[in-house]
C-alpha cells in the first residue's frame, strides 16, 4: 500500500484508489492552461491537497511529438501523488499516450471524458465519449492494458439533460478496469452554466464499487462538507474555486481538525504571487511568464487591499522587474474585503470574479487559531494556517 499523508495530519477518511491511500481526500481538478507545474507547485507547497491532476494533454499531439504537449509531461520533483490527464478519441493513440505518461512519472493516468469544447468533441474525444460506449470501452480497455499505474476517468452527467448517462458510463469504466471515477455533474450541453446537480454524483456512487470523486460548484469549506454528506463521494475535487483561493484545501483540513479556518492575509497573498511568478520566470520566457501571472495575480488579489490598483497596473506592465515592484508596493497589510465564509465570489457565467462583499460572521475571528504551514518565498518565509 502506498500512502500520502497521515490520519494525524489529515483527519477524516482517506481516498483509497487501487494501492494508494491518500490523505486528505481532496483533489485539485485538471484545468486546461492553468494546472501547469507552477500552479500545481503553489497548491502542493501549501500542503493540504491530496491528489493533483495536470491540465489535459492531447494524446494526438503527444504521440506525434509536438513540443507543447511534451513540455506538459515534464514533471517536477515532489509532485507525487500526481495524475496526468489525457484527452483523445483514438483508442490506440490514447494507449500509447498512457504509456508515455507512466514513463514520465505519473502515479495515475486519467481519461478526460468530460471536456465540452466543440473542437474536442468533433474529434470523438472528451464529452463525445459519453454517448459512444463502444469507443469508450475500446479506449479504456487498451489504455488499461498499456499501463501498470491506476487508470481513472473523469466524466460528465451526460451529453445533454435528456441523456443522463453518468451511471452507465461509470459501470462501463469500472468493468474496463478503471480504479476511480471523478464526476462533474453538468451535461455537455450545459458547459459550465447553471448549477451542478450533485444527485448525479450520488447516482454514480450507488452504481459502482470503485471510489467516486465529486466535482462541481465547490467554492467553500462548507460546500466541500455538504458535497460529501449529500452524495457519499469518496473524495472532493475542486477546480475554479481553487483559482480564486488556492488556500481552500488548507481551510477544509483546518475545519475538519479544529472546527475553524481562516483566510490568507494580504501579505501572505503578496508572497504567494511573488513565489509563483519567480517559479514561472525560471521555466518560461518573460513574455509568457507575464501572461500567465497576470491571470493568477488577478484572481489572488480579489478582496486584497491594493488589489484593484494592482490589477490595473499589471495590465500595462511588460517588464518582469516592474511586475515584482508593483506587487511589492501595491499589496499591503489590512483587512480583506470579502465575506469571511465565502471569500471572493465567482461569476461562472462570465468566467470571472463577480462582486465582493464584506461581512463579519460570528466566530470568524476564532479561525486565526488554525494550525500553521510554511510557504518558502525566496527571501521570506510566509506563515500560513490551514
């Protein structure tokens, strides 16, 4: 049995997948263009996420040797346990790509059967597999034979509301040897619009014997606890909620262990931005590094004193040193302007942050007593609580 984390560190049930026992049972979702090595490093260094999944990698491009996809396969030290997610509609290409992922150091290989993007489904990949059981069975069977590490699958509720096929597809995946199923309970037709129907997760949980990981509309500690209670899922996967608040995993752990949690302070958020930017600069050209970090700094700085000014300034900055100086001089100590239970709101219809609210709830001040983790940030050491 391979283990990650201990019951003392992370109370609650572990996520048991094949020969792995992972604590906590929290998973960072694959996000195209976002869960790159740098953001994964932020989440891993914060120290409270069990399993992390890479951004999706095209099996077609990977097996044809395209540099962009090959670079995505270059893993860094201390990423384990890590799952590499593959996407494609050609069963043989997916099997070859799975073998490449295992050789690159993946602890798990995940199959994307949920991407709703039109150009993806036109290639019989992503969510298109939710309505093509024969192709899905061939693809999963070949991939399972090609690797020794556990094979997992991420699915949607179905192609559209009238075609709710998650339960049937989960049973098929289990029969093909999948070790776990992650469920995003929106249909392909929904995309990311509307609410996630968690009853789909419950349906899948009752349909298979393998672990089921719930995903969708988890923005807060309370959401994660409610998903587990309502669906019976074995693990909770968080995607967009972690972009605004990568500390959410620590908050969930703190709530479970101490009954309280807090938010990162403005100074800690500043240091987190700088740490991630320095890491990106080491691996990317300055232009690419600036492009990547503008996005993340915009998310992280929501509700932070000086955050609006920072977002305005960095849109016009092209020099990395100017970016660093802007972060250091603009973000400063003070009170966060957000709901202490919900943090920055996220407008999923627009794909960006919505308005912020400032409201102190009873007991929120007690969350400062949460246990500490350390984030090494170059010249600084940032004390952060879970």
